[in-house]
C-alpha cells in the first residue's frame, strides 16, 4: 500500500469514527429525551387523575350525586384542557370510559378539531394507552393511539369513576429533532472531512513525495548493497577456489621440481660419498651430514606439500586424511587429541578439501589460543548431512565479539568455505568453558536403484 492510499484510508477511517461517535451521541440523547418525556407525561397523567378524583370526591362530600359530580368535574377538565392542547405540537390528554366493548372518548383534540374522536373497539390495535388505563393499569407505553399514530403515552385509571386518562405525545415529535440533528451532523461531517482532507493532502503532499523519494532511495541503496554483498560473496568464494588451486600448483611444484632436484642431489651425494670413502675417508662424516640435511629438507618439503594439498584425500578419503592430520598435529601437541569417525559415503574433492581446511584451521586456532588440554574430533552422519565436530576444553571466547573483529580471518575463512559448498558452520563457545565447532555439509542424495 503506497503513501497516498494510506492517507486516503486514514481520512476515511477518521470520518467513519467521527460519524459513529456523532450517531452514538445522538442515540444516547434520544434515549435521554424519551426518558424525560416518560417522566413528564407520567407526572401529568397522575396529577390530572388525582385532581379529577379529588374534585369529584369533594363534590360528593358536599351532597351532590356521584354522576352529577363526575359530569361537572369532567366538563371543567375539558374546558381547562384546551390550554394544555396548545403547549405542544402533538401533545394531548384523552379522557375516556368503557361502554360495552367500545372505548368512548369525551374530549375533542387538536387533530380532530371540535369533533370528539370516534369510539374504538376494545379489541382493536388502536388506543392501547387508553385501553390499559381502563383496565386499571398505570404506566407508560409506546403504542398506537386512537388515530393510528405511534405515540409515547402515560396512562392512569380514575379510581372509582370507571374512567381513564392518558397524557401522550407523538413519537415523531420526539424523534424529528434527532433525525434532523443526525442529518445535519452528517452533512457537516461530509463538508468538514472533505475540507479537512483537501487541506491535509495539500499540506502533507510534499512530505509524502519526500518520503516516497527517500523510500525509493533507501530501496535502491538496499538493492545495491544486496548486489554488492552477493558480488563480494561470489568474489570471496572465487578467491577460496583460486587459493586452493594455487596451493595445488605449489604443492605439485614442490613435488615435481624441488623433489626431483633433491632426489638428484641425493644421488650425487651418494656418488660423492663413495669417492670420498675411497680417496679421502676422513670426509665421510661430513658427506653423511650433508645427506642427513638433504633428507631433512626433503621431509619438510613433503610435509609442506601435504599441508598445501593433502593427496591422501583423493587417495584414501576425507576420514583417513583428517585422522592423519590429527595424528600429525598430536605428535607435536602437548595435550590430547582424540579422533573418531563413522563410515561415510564418498564426497567430491572440492567439498572434502574445504572440510579438511576447516578442521585444519580449527586445530590451529585451538593450539594457538585455547590453552586446551584435550581436543575431540569426530565425523558422523545425521539427518542426511555430514557432521564434523571439533571440541576442546580450553578457555573459550565470545563468538559474537570475535566474529566482528577484522582480525578474525581464520574463523571467517572457515565460515566462507562451508558456505561455498552449501554447508554451514556452527560455533558454540562460552568464556571459560571451552568451544565446539560443527561443520555441517548436506550429503548429495544417492540415485535410487531398482
């Protein structure tokens, strides 16, 4: 997702959140208004019912018959009710009694003019608040009134008078202001968000352009760095191969040129020794000393040639070559070197040479730096890979700190050699608790045989 899409998504999200907050607030205010109207209508219905009951009782106490007293009070109530009719757009009182299965109304209302509403059947869906009042119930309800309008009504029975009074107001009168407010808030929100979005985009566009340019530059730099690292890795691998090829060439030169020269020199020394023994016997000891020195030089050349290119890898295999290496170094090392191996399949010469170099470098580092008294070298197979483990009981070191040092060429060379042949090198070391180096080389899959 690019930056412009993110900005658009952010603006849209903010608009949705703002709209939801506005609508939630409107709903909460609407519910509060409903509760306020319930309380107001309940108070009005109860006060009117108690007033009528009190006036009728007062007249009866003065000696008027109940029906006459009720008629006078109801007439007074109807006349005074006109003032209340003008206090709200749809608010009104209804006063009714039950005549058989008909609800009969006694008052005219705003929406019916001077005409009293027609009676409503008791089993009708209309006039629900009045029906509950005539049933002797008291409370509030949202239901249809006598005209089929949905109203919020408070109903109250007139005790002992077989009548009921209802104070009600149309739900539309309560709901309309909140619908208007919701509509106005939506319009204001659209205008505000649109204006804010344009302003925000205008202000942030240069920042986004700069950010995208910086991101593109960083991406290009990262790509260049990756290419450089790949190139450097390829160059390192190539240098390792060239190094091995050069070692092989020098080893062959030692064997072919220097070896031949020393062999010829030894032949001439033998001839000289025979002549000296016949003509000048007192020089025989000197000739033998020269022959001894030539043998020493020949042996050192053989050792150096073997170190440069261990031909026994090609002849006898990796396990025997590593075992001989451990034996050769162990003969000069004050500590103990143990070697164990399992039977392993043939490995190509390049991988064998690189694995051999890893062991050679590891042993050299242990002898130089670890102060170890014991070194264990093992070769094994596990999970389709060849594992060569070199473990010592020396002083150990911090792997992370050591690998970051520019002087740690030996360890880095070991890592690079393993990477070159598709393997890995694991180094586990704790200062004061020895080191374990494991070279892991994935063995090629053998072809299936029928």
